[in-house]
C-alpha cells in the first residue's frame, strides 16, 4: 500500500513538473498607448530627423519555456508625426509613404532568435507601400512580467532595424536625404 502511495505521489509530481515545463504560448495584444514606431534619417547632412507613428495594432506570441515567439504588427501610416503639420501631409504623398494607396505598413515575423531566455533578434517581412522585404530587428531590451496596474501578464521590448527607403519605392531626394532609414520600435503588449 505504501509503495502505491509513493508511486501516486511520484506520478503527480512528475506530471506537475512536466506541465510547468510545457507551458503554452501566450498571445499578447499590443498596448497602443505604449507602442511607438519611430524612424530617423540624415537630412541634407545637417541633422538627424526623427518622426513617429501614433497608432499601432497587432499581437505578440511568447512561450518562455519553449523559447519561441512571433510578432504581427500593423502601423497606421496616416498617423505619422514629423513635428510639423505641413510636413506630415508632405511625407504622406506619393514620393514617400503614399498613404492614399498604402495606409498601413506591416511586420510579420518568421523566426525569433533567443539568447538565454530572452529574444535577441526577430527575423521577418516588412511591407511598406506594397513592397515586402526581409528584415531583422535587433532587440535591445526585453521584459516579461505581471503588469502592476492591469494585473495581467505583460511584455515589453525595444528593437531596431535599418532599411533603404529606395527599396520600398520611397527614394525621392536620395542621396541629399539619406537612403538609409533607422526604424526603432518601443512596444508593450498585455495578455487578455
């Protein structure tokens, strides 16, 4: 009888350990109020200009135990903020973002590369103006924790990549205005 109890206890412990090791992936929804894609470029060799977008939606899937994840982001290109209202309209024109025809840009991951228990890079496809190109986002910070106010699981990250705008049919004024554009994203996402 004692050996049956020991076997039952051992089986229960093994099942508990196994279930914690095989945690299911969690899907997090992008927190629009704390997610900001930005882009910066050299303007005439005089200064580095930085602009942002104020509306981003999407999901992040993260499985800490399996060290896997995915990212699916949509940026509303009509929410570009250059800091100057007239230039917001100018940059939405055909020569640059062409938001009348292409109101959104997307990033869809194909692979998340981990270093230890944190993502260090995210490979995927960036689509701007209907042109899709492979890019790799370098993750500079990452955290997954209980959100102190929402009382739900949350994660946040900062990442960047560098693209050539001419490859996305937005090359007007190259090389006076740099072809290379750095894209940075600060993202927070919360589990439902």
